[in-house]
C-alpha cells in the first residue's frame, strides 16, 4: 500500500492511500470540468439549492446516481411539485465522503 502526503495550510499533514488520492483528484477534475462547461455559474441556484439537472452538471454525475443516493438515504433533497432540489453543500459533502 502506497501513501501520499498532502499538506494543507502548511500546518496539518494528512496521509491517504494512493488509490483514494487518485479518486479525489478525479472528482475534483469532474467538478472543474463542470464549471468550465458552465462559465459564469449559470446554475439556477435558489438559496443554496440546485435542481436535479443542475446538480448533475455541477458534480458530473447522472440522475440515476443521484436517485440511488436519495433512496439509500445518504443524500437529502427537497421536492417542489415534481421537481427535486439538492443543497449544494450536501452534494459536495457526499462527494467528499465517497472518496
């Protein structure tokens, strides 16, 4: 097992496995690509919530992936009529936890 060192704020050192580090980098790249494809943050964000389709764009995941996380009970959501909304903080927290 190889370990990679990440230094954060020059005061804390965190050790993580290489595979988890690569997974984290891939997720950051997905988010970066989603932001590049969506310049000027044209997401329809309302009080920190985004629609399901905007959530897919934001984190680079499919609607099916979001549905699975909802049904597993690990991704909170709000429903307004037939539309589903997610808090951006919940989406990013879930991505961090799935590393």
